[in-house]
């Protein structure tokens, strides 16, 4: 499981970084989304992986039986914030498109 | 106890009044409130005098963060009391004066508020019993003095003077802060009493010298000592009442106050003698010389202020106890005569319309009372017998004669003291004789009259004080001066005599020499002085110019050079640098550590592997398609996101999965709405250049490296045994203290509620930013038209005489379904919200669900259709949510608990059964509102773009959205 998830994080991050370095705004926004997936999974897995653990308290159960709530709470916050960044970036992208007439990240077409 | 309260009231009153003054209407109310506040403070100051009886210090502690040793400590002893009297007394007189001086068309609310706030900050400095608190008020005075000096901000010189004063004094304040931190560190406490008792220990410490330099930087900048003196003359562009207040009793006196306050701790070393004494001596000489050559009345006073402050600093620096007493005495004397002189100069300016000494003269004929008062005050400044300046100057001569540093230093100090005094006689004469004597002139810009009575009164009272102190020193100033000296020097307070006549002593002789020499120089060189524009020789090395040069260097030249060091202003190379730097940092951190890269993790579930095979393919697909096939890339990204949702479920995190799934939906919609405005990009239009191919290859290598590194790191992190984390705490307390079974939700709304509050604020800000940016957005012309398919269909229908109606019935059936489904979705959102505390769900998920319902309606039915039927006010949702969240948090304060403490109880409600009712739920409701509002604000703003008309040159902008 660990190896699969680690590879998954790697692939997501690599695709994301590659897109981040592209010149078109849309590529960058997709890249950021992919990177945020990778980072969310990364933060989540720091606590170790638990399959089939109980996420919600039941009476009389041992607390070692539960899934670690802390990374979950952190990631939940991260998901919302990354949504906000994506939305903001999209609007900046649109504004820059309107101002410069193209969708290059530096507002100048011509460079690949 | 009543004394404590009086002190506390004295500190709070000016600040409170300054807020109130801003709200009252009109000049009358504002000025009266200012005068009343100053008078009340003065009365309180007089009232607490008995508390100082017998060398006691009044002390009042308000606990703030006791665990960090941070308390609000009010401490008033004889020395600070003297300052309180000066600040409140001169503050009151300046208030009265300003009421008549300031131009009648100025409402004065801002002026009064600033003056009061400044006064409060000064009171704060002198009453501080904690050094950090002292620095805080110190910086406040810098800020308020900046605003006061720049009060007439339409004038460039006022703005520049204010800026210079701020940079110099606030910069010094930062040094002082560092110095106080060091001092507190050495003494082991930030409490003033502890520090004052730790003198020996402080002076013996290895950090003494750096600490002393830092503290002195603070004090000397504030008191305009060489080489920082240049800001004071520039600050003369302030309104004259401000100058009278700042440069006589307050702002500049804060520096010497600080030096005297810490005199028992810091003085007595060689470093103190040379640094403080040297700065004082140079300033004394420089100020006195420069004052002689000025032509502007206020500039004469400014430089004379510098020189008198130099005198005080020198007295403090010499290190003898009698010097300290003389310094305190001269502080009081200087404050009285300088305040009255500034006010007199203001009166002259007010009446004649000019401050130029060459254009003034003979005013005693038209304003005899002002002339008399000003002559008395300037005689006090010159050190004429029977006035207060004479007494402190005589003390100064006595101290200068005995520096205890060898006969050479004694001789030099005495000679310089006499020389500077002679100069002060010269500029006092220029001020008094030049303005009020000589033939009457009639070429003034205005016809001068005697100023109004209430403008003369403050000058008169101060002049009276000069005379009283000068004639009956022991009676008038004796007891408070002794109390002040005792609270600084303690048992070491020397015996000093306050008498007008001490017999024929060397100091008297020196006074006589200075007076005679001054008069002679004035008579001989009077014409020469009048012809000078600036100080000869030294005038070229003006501190102001050096300051401006340094400012340009720091704010323009250096940043430009630094910017030039970086390869680009463009985003792409910068992103590359960021990625490389981050990878480098991570790589360096990982380098030395031995990662447990053995393969003994838990067994691989083939289904999970298959799932991520799909997820990885989606990610790579998105990466390759993002340039030419945006929709495909978006869908593929969604695929990768979906796979990570499933992983969350798999790995026991249903809350994450639910939220991620919903966010996924909204993100996809948001981007879809934006897609339309991007330019078309068609594959194979332009062949790739060699450079582009190289670039891509390079980026591919970097991306692969990052991916590999992150994978390794993640693998190592997952196999690393988890230390005992705080999670156990959360698991144990979630139900007993948070009242919820869903630990993640309890963490978010209860344990870490403050983080969540920050997060929803971010969300709200982003939504507002999106809204604001889109209001000004105008799409590119080529993407304004309807999509090609729609246009084709419309053209076809038009040619077909309306038999087909695809365009009109576009999305009719999905629209109907969505319309029916919307309430169900909203209900589902509410369900998610209600169960959130005990089961997966919560405010975030619920909020997004509800906004999804709204946006589906927008998409299926169109913005106009929705808005006719449904009134959505996202801004209100956001506002209500934030208010609710904050007031829930504040509610706990009312019950004596810290901010955001929650209370929980399970209650039985008919029909619904037992429900967990925690106040955290109200907080979660706030979260819910904010998320609904923010998400729908963004989505609606984006959706509205299609309704806008393009901007055509020459036509006014038509905003289809209107100004909602």
C-alpha cells in the first residue's frame, strides 16, 4: 500500500510540476490542482496508513483503534484553501487574458 | 488604590477622548473636549502628588500575559510626576492656544484627536513600569508625531519633514527595542524596578556596550542629538502649536527622560561618559552656532532646542549626580521658556504673516504684551539672572568645571560651556530684539494686531512660571525637583541649593562672561548674521542631504541593483527557481538521514494498485493534454481527483473524501465557466522551435526529479513509526469535552476553532477578491460571441423559418430535472450539516453542497431565469457567517472562558430525537454560511460574465449586471 501511494504522490507531483513550468495559464492552473492533490495525500499519509479503522468514536472502543484525526483535519483545511487559490488564480488568469489579449503567464506571446 | 486608579485614568483618558473627538461634530466641541481632557489629566496628576511622598513610587499592575512576564505596569515616581505635570500642563496650554491659532476653517477634529493621542503616548512613556511597554509607547509617540508634523499634508515640506522625523525616531525606537530586550535579558526581567536595582550587574555584563549603544541610538535620535539632529528643523513645518508641544515638553524630551530614567543603571562607565557626554557637547555647540545664523523664527527656535537638548544630554553624560539634578532642572526650565517662545513665534507669524527675521521688526509698538512676554522668555533662554534659565545654567557651569576627568577635560568643558552660552545669548537677542525692537515697519503681509487674549494667556502663564522659578526657586520648584532627583538618584542625591545668589563663584563669573560676550558679538556681527542664508562652512554638510542620499540608496539604488541580480521579472523563470530551490532544500534535508527504504510495508491490495494505475494515467494525461485540449485535461484532472477521493475512503477518512468530492465538483464548474474566455489553441499551428523542445526536456527532468524525490519522502514518512502525537489527546477529549463523535469535525470547530476562523476569513476574502476583479473584467473581443455550435444552430433555425427550436429549448429537460432536484440537494446539504458533529459531514461539506445546487440551477436555467425567481445575496451570507462565527467565539468570553471555548450538551428534540447541541455547532453554522456565500459569490460572478457586453471604444461601459 505504502509503495503504491508513494508512487501515486510522485506521479501527481511530477505531472503537476511539469505543468507548472509551462507557459500557458491554463496549464499552470491544472498543474496547481495536481500538485495540491499530491500534497494533500502527502500530508494525509504522514500519520501512517490505516485501512478499515474507525473514523468516528464508538462507545467502549480502544482509542488506538481509530484513524488518526489530526492529518485529516489538516488536509480538510488544505482542500478548502486550495479550492480558494484555484478560484482566485482562475480569475487572475481571466483578468490577465482580458488585459494582455493572450494566455501566456507573462502576458507576452511568442515564447514557447 | 485611588491613586492607582487616577494613574490608570490619566493613561486611558487621552486615548478615549481622542476617539470621541473624531466623532463629535465641529471645531467647538473638538477643541473643548481636548482642553477638558488635558485639564482633567493635569488635575489627576496634581492629585496623585501625595502618593510620591517620602520618595515612594506609585505602582499599579494590570496582568496581561503573566506566563510571559508581560504585564501592564504603571509606575509613577517623583521624576515621572514632574514629566506628567509638564506634559499635561503644557498640553493644556497648547490646547488653548491651538484653538485660536489654527485656521478657522479647519474643523480640527483630526488635529485634536492626534494631539490627545500623542499626549497619551507621552504619558504612557513616563508612566511605564515595564521596559517593553515603554518601547511600545515610545513608538506610538513616533507615529503620532509623524501624523502631527505632517498635519498640513498638502504641503510637500510638511510631508517630507514628517517622513524624516518618523524614519529617524522610529528607527531609533527599533534600536531601543533591541536594547531593551538585551537589558531585560541581562537583568533577568523587563520590570523597571528590577532593572533599576540591577545596575552593578548590568554594567559588569559582557553585553553592556552593545546594549548601551542600542539604547543610546533610541534616546539620541528622539532627542535630536548629533548626528541625528537634522530631523528637528525639518519638523518645523508642523503647525506651531504642535512644535510648541513636541519640541518643548514632550517628543524630544522623551530621549533625555530615557537617559535619566536609566541613569542609575547605565551611567558611570567610560562608554557612557564619552558617548553621551560627547554627543551632548557636539550637539550643544552645533545647535547654538547654527541657531545664530538662521533667518526663520522657528528655525532659530529649532536649533536652539537642539542646543539646549545637547546641554541636557551633556549634563547627563558627565556622570556626576549634580549633573543629573541640573539636567532635570533644565528640562523643566527649557520646557517652560521654549513652549512660550514657540507660541510667541506662532503669534507673530499669525499676526504678520511672516516668520523671516529680516522682514520683522518693531512689533513692540503694535503688540506690546506679546513683546514683553517674548522678551522675558528669551531672556530666560539666554540665562539672564532672576529668570529660571539662569539657575540651571549656573548649575551647568558648576558641573562642567568638575568633570573628574582631569584638568584638561575640565578646562575644555568649561570653555565650551561658556562659548555655547554666549551663542545662546546671541540668538536670544536676535529673536527678541530683531522681532520686537527697532523701527516700526508697515510692510507686513498682514496688518498686525495684538493676538486674541486666549492666545496670549498660555504665553503669559509660561513667562510667569519663568519669573517665579527664577526669583523664588526654592519655594516654587524645590520640593518637586528634590523628589524627582531622589527618585532617579536615590540615596546618592547630592545636596544642592536653589538660590538666586550664591556669592561670587566661578559659575557666576562664567555667566557674566557669556552674557557680555554674547551682547558684544550681537552688536558687532548683527549685520553679518542677517546676510547669512545658512551656517557658513558647515552648512554644506547638512545632515538632511546625507539622510536623503542614504534614503535614495536604500529605497531605490540598492533594490534596483538587487533586482538586477535576479535573472528575470517574468513568472516562468521565477517558478522554475522556486521549484528548484524547494527541491534543493528538501534534498539537503534528506541527504544525511538514513531513510528506512525497506519494503516491509503492509501488503499491496491489487485493487488499490489498479486504482492508482488509473489515477496516475489521468494525471499524466492531464499534463499532456492541458495545452491543446483543455476540456479533456480538466476531465482527466477530475479523474485523478476522484481516485484520491476513493483513496481517502479506503484509508479511513470519509470526511476528507466527502469534502474533496464536493470541492472537486465546484472546482470543475469554476474552471469550466472560465474556459470559454481563453483563446483557442490548435495543435500543429506553429512548429516547435528547437529552444522549446530543449526547454520541455529540461522541465521533464526537473518534474521527474521532484516526483521521485517526493515519492521517496512520502514512502519514508509512511514507514516511519509515528511518535506519540497530539492525536490521542483529540481522540480522548473529542466526546468528553467537544461533545461530538466525529473527531475531525470537533477538531475543526472546537479544538482548532481559531484556525478554522482564519480559514473562513481567507475564503471570504478570496470570494470578495474574485468578485472585485471580475467587476472590472472585460473579455477579449474574439471570445464574446456565442460558441460556434450555437451560432450555427441559430443560423440554421433562422433559415428554416422557425420549425426547429433547438436553441430556445436548449437544456430544457436537464433544466427541469435540476429544478426539481435543487431542493433535494439543499436538503442533503442540511443533512450533512446536522450530522457533522457526530458523523462525517460538517459545515464545509454542507456549504459546498448547497452552493452546488445553486450553481446547477444557474447552469441549467441560465442566470436571468434564476435571478428573477431567487434572490441570492452571497455577500450577506458571508457577512452573516463571519459574524456568527466570531460572536459564537466571543460568547464564551461573556462566561469567563477564553475566545472560542465551546459548550456542549445533547438535547432531546421532539420529532428529531436526540441531537448533539454544542455551541461549536453555531460556529459550524457560521462556517456553513461563509462557504455557501463565498462559493456562490465566485460562481455567480463568473457566470455573470456571459451576460456582459463587450467594451467598444468610445462607448460608455454597459454593465449588464448593474450595480447590485
